[in-house]
């Protein structure tokens, strides 16, 4: 790794930003992320009580894959709105919703700290893998809580990068996870946000705070593939931060891909902490 370059970009000069990019590779990564976590997300939403006729908001919705799944569930009497700061993702989401002829879903650009949505209106307010990218997660949960009606649900799931293992050992995976955590922190995020979610929710005043930790694993093929895809998307932010050269990242990606293709090497997905709560 490029040690000299590491000191050229002090953390304090960095603006918080979404490190994984918003181009077509990043959209493809979100499809694979959804393949990995779709079932556990669905189980979470069912535990939270999602039902027909509900009005829901999906904050940091990306390309809207969960938003659209929720829209299918709430039916014609329900409505789901997805909000994301990335216009390119919102365009993809709108196009997909039009192709699927979904009438009860809407997408809009907006900031998680001040979503352009009415207060106290939603039966369920949801976010997946958003808070790990934010420098003020408590403020974002407060903003989500403000959108929920009294008695409504606030449901959040996000990663906690610790606890990933490989057997037999896969040093490339561990180096990737190290880089991932460093670059996320440099840009204001928190790769260990998962463990903090229940407490942050209680601090926000949410009640009935419950949580579970899930880590979908093999034989789900995309579980392993998600790691090198993530590294590829992170490459510009890693290089810009001086944590490694583009060539270092390419070499690490190739090494990681070799472990992904090796059926003898086992590794699980990054643990996801799922929290479901109620606004009193
Ligand atoms: C890892 S993606 C998850 C997308 C989606 N929730 C999913 O699970 O497929 C994180 C998303 O958060 C969005 N995001 C990051 N910071 C944001 C902010 N301050 N306001 C709104 N969206 C934000 C990014 O643009 C990105 O789409």
C-alpha cells in the first residue's frame, strides 16, 4: 500500500460522502446486495408488521429495490416513497418502476437529514445500509422518526463489519475489509454502525426497540461476489484518499476474486443488524 500517500489527505479536510459511487457499476452492486439480503430484509419487514394499505418511506433507497418490493406488498391502497440523494439512482428506480407498471410507488431526490416528505404521516419508515455512510446517524434517525405517525414503525438495518471470517484463511478478504473500514471512516461513515443502532434508536425516543443480527451465507452465490464488487466501487475513493494506488486495488481485487471462485473457501456476508421499533 502507498504509505507516503496516506498522510497527504488529513481526515479533517474531507467532506462526508457516499464512497461507493453512483454509476452503473454501483447500481449493479446494489442488485447483488439485494440478492444477498432480500430474504432477510423481507423477514424484517414482516416482523415489523408491514401490511396492505400502509404508507411507507424508504430513505436512502438507492435504485429502489426494497421500495418496489414494499410497494408490491402494500397493494393498491398503500403507497411507498423512496428518497435518495443520488439522482442517477433515482432515475434508475423510476425507470424500473415504470417498466414494472407500479402505480403506488414514487421516487424523489432528497437528503436523509431533511427528507422532502410530510411529517407524522407514514406507517413505516425504513432505511437499509444508509446510516453506515452518514456522519450524523442520530440526526438521520430523528428525521426518520419525524416522518412516522404516532404508533408507526421505524425500521433500520445496517452493517457491522466485524465478525466476518474466512476458512481457510483469506488474507485478501481481511485486507479488503481493513481498507473498506478505513475509507468509510475517512469520508464520515461508520462500518460498525450496526451494533450502535438499538441504542441510537432508544436515544431518539423510539420504543419497543428490538433487534436481530443476520448474515446470509452460502450456498447463496452472490454472498462472496459482493466483496470484490464492493472493492471495485470503492476504488476511486480509496485512491483519492491515498490509501492505496489503483494498481494495488486491482491486484487485491484479483486476489479476492480467486478466493470467491474457490469453492473450498468459505466466507459469510457482512453481518447486518436489523432493528425494528415503534414511535410512541
Ligand atoms: C448502500 S446504498 C443502499 C441503497 C438501498 N437502501 C439498498 O439497500 O439497496 C446507500 C444509499 O444511501 C444514499 N445516501 C448516502 N447519503 C445520503 C444522504 N445524506 N441522503 C440521502 N441518501 C443518501 C446513497 O446515495 C445510496 O443510494
